[in-house]
């Protein structure tokens, strides 16, 4: 499955850009899955509700189903940093064209680096061979060997993601002719 990480330091605007890119790609007909990494604990259910009570009783996995959506929960057990591969396994890949990931910047996976010079953070690509493109506001270095995209142009970023997806599809077909 084509999977691409949007990696950046906090405050760069990952969610804002990813939201725009997902919207554009969905309008083009792509079925997008997302994985969002957070360092914060969050409670998706309300105390006292049946699903909350069942999880608190010890269920380590469950699906909360409504007419509008289904929510899968998976308790990780003791606090530990999640592995991207495990999180991807929770998705039903048969209904997706691609998965876009926010976070997991240390995972050994293809990435787009987001960077804002005003934050004063170092570039990720100088230490990460998996970074394939730089999405940024320009101005702090123009001697980069990576494709460079404007962080304020989500259409441009969506075009790049779509190109990567097409390249991925072509490479799959070339390595296994006749198979999808």
C-alpha cells in the first residue's frame, strides 16, 4: 500500500496542510486513509457509556459502530511508542488507495518533510534518507537536492503526492505484470 509520512516539528502546520491535501485528493476520487500520531493521551469515549465500560473492563480491542461511522480501538497496554507498521495493520487496506501519515518522523518510511524557517529548527532531511521532498516556506537554504514545494500551496503538494502514488503503481505493475 502506498504510504507517505508528513514529517515535521511541532508547530509547522502538518495537520493544516494534510487536511487540505486530503480534501484535494478526495475530490480527485482517491480513497485516503490517515494515521495521526499524538504524544498526548486521549479519551475517545465518554465515561459511563457502554463502550467505555467494556474497554475499562479489560477489552483490548473493540469496534464502536453507528449508522455514520465505525471507530476501532486497540489498547496498546503499557505506555510505549507505537510502531507505524502496527498502526497501518489496523486499517482496511482493501478500501484505500493510499495512506497519509502525520507524525512518525523517525519511522523508516518515505516522507515529505515540512519546514518553516521561522521556527529555527534543523532540517530533517539532512539526517533522514527517507525524506523524498521538502515542503517549506523557502528562504533559509536554496542549495537542496530534494524536490521543493511551497508549504502555502496545498495543490502543489497534492500534485506531488499523486505523482508519487502513480510512480508507486507503475513500479508495482512493472515488478508483477498482470497483478494488481
